C-alpha cells in the first residue's frame, strides 16, 4: 500500500497539500484504493489477471503488480476495449490467426466488465 500511495499510483507527495485538504484527499484516496483492491481481488479470483498485468517472474521474490494495480489496470483495460471496439473488430478481420487469442481476451473482459 505504501508504494501504491506514493509513487506507484496516487503520488500523494506530489500534491503539496497540507492540513485539512490533505486529510480529505487521503480519505478519498483510501476509498478509491479499497475499490481498486476489491476489483483486483475479484480479477484474481476469476484467473484473468494475466490479461491485465504480468505475473510473478520465476526469479523474482515478489509479484510485479499489487492487487490494487491489477484492479486499477483491469478497469482501464476494459474501458479501452469498450472505447475502441470497432477498430479492434477491423483489425481482427485482417489477422485471422489471432482470433483465438482475441476471443480469450474478450471473455476475460466480459468477466471483468461485471466487476468494473
């Protein structure tokens, strides 16, 4: 959570806020963090996090992305697919050999769409 709140997501130090305004932004950030973490947990339960971020590497001790990061990136990924659906459809017509992967991604986006 510490990395996510500082440089990995919200960059709270960069705001320069003090006093009551800082408390308000921390409260808002805590609510958003809770929501993104809950979404990340649901994405992990459905085993579709590989579409959102890279997993733990074999030689590394820790995962590359936190549960918060997976939830945050998952929502952005689903929104991107919704926004550019027609362009993606046109590209899929050109590359027939990638359709299987595209269908897998759409299934994952559908599963994540219910939670984001």
